């Protein structure tokens, strides 16, 4: 009974998010509290967490009052120290998150061309730093038609214009600065020429943390599919949209396995609603013990990465 009360407190208490934010902030700054890049990364994560919270509140992704999505997002991001320093790697995930937040408004809207325009604009903006992000565009358009039931001809062309706008705005700068243009085209060339990755050359520890996230996402996804009838039709359509977006994400992971600094944040953004839904609403006699196991496992995973023990274990 004590364990059940604890899980309910974590998933439903309004204090869970502030406590998690405080703990994550301390852990985030542990290497060097004077490092401005760490402070910058923490600021970006704080902004993204607020968007996740508002995402959940506006679209009722969890049918009871809960801040679990924000707690899950912060916790998973805190597990990877290489993501804490402010850099371009988090830009694609931030762009995807904002695009979801905007695009969800299309459900039931009368005029959606502006919504689709802005959603595709943010995806395209993120692709300037990580071109594979554009793989989400066709899948998002398909989901806008199939799940949100909002893709009209005007919305389709609005999405195309939104996707092209960042490149139109960026093109004059590339012409004005030839060196920047060369770097930009070299970046695109590196991603367009896709060789078959040598998965055997990747050390086992490279897949341990992502594999754990994928397993947690799969468990949460199966729980949602099994209990989706309890949610409103609107909520189900939102989750089905997110489910479709796992396809381009898996393509990116398979084609660029060494780009984990980019696709791990994308994976976290996409899986957060499923995991929050799972840990808040799942029922069963063993669920409370299962929740404790995941809590210990995630803390251990984060601790190992912070102590940089992967290389130590691998050399052994």
C-alpha cells in the first residue's frame, strides 16, 4: 500500500515537477557550476519542459491531473551528460517539440493552413542544423490527414511553404558568406550519402542506454494500445500521430547510429507522452514494484554515465 501511495504521489502530486526540476538542476551543473554552456543548456531544457507541461495541459494527454510528462522529460534528459552543454544537438528536438505543440491545434480547427505552415516551418528550421529531421515532414503530413483529419489542399501547400521558408531566408546569408555555404553543403552531402553502417564496429555500451529507452517506449506504447479505449477519441488521435512519427525516427537511428547526440533527444520527445501516460495510468498488482524497478534502473544508468564507467566496463 505504501508503494502504491508513493507512485500516486509521484504521478499526481503538483510537487513532483518542482522537486524533479531542483534535483535535475543540481545534477545538471555538477561538473562545473561556473560553466556558462551548462547554464545555457539548463535554460533550454527549462524552456522545453515548460512547453511539455503546456502540451499536456492544453491537449489533455493524460486524462487525470498530472505533471508526469514533464517529470519524465526532465528525468530522461538528465541521464545523458553529453546533452547538458548548450550546443546545436538539442535544436532538432526543440524544433520537433514546438512543431507537435503547434500541429495538435489542427484537430477540429476550421482553417488549418496557418497551423500546418508553422508546424512545418519549425521542422525545417531545425533541419538547418540536422538535415535528417526533414524525414518527419511527409509522416507529419500523412498524420495531419489520417489522424488529425485536417489536411486540405491549402494546408498541404501551406506546409510546403513553411518548410521552404527557412531555406529561403538562409540562402542570402550563404551567398554572402561562401565559407558558411561550403560548410552547409558539406553537411548536407554527408547526410545524403548514406553508407550501410557497420553496426558490428559499434561498442556494446553504445546501445545500452538507447536500448533501455527504446524498451521503455515499447512497453509504454503497448500499454497505450491496450488501454486506448479509456481515452477520448481526440487524445487517441494525438497518440496515434506520435506513434507514426516513430517510423522516421527509427529510420534516422538505423541510418546514422553514431548520431546519438541528435536522435536521443528526438526519441525522448517522442516517447515522453507514452511513458507519462503509462506510469500515471497503468494498473496492476506488480505495477508499483515495476515503477520502483524503473526508478532504480534509470538512476543507476544515469550514475554510470556520470561516472564515465562505460569505457571501464568495456575494457574489462
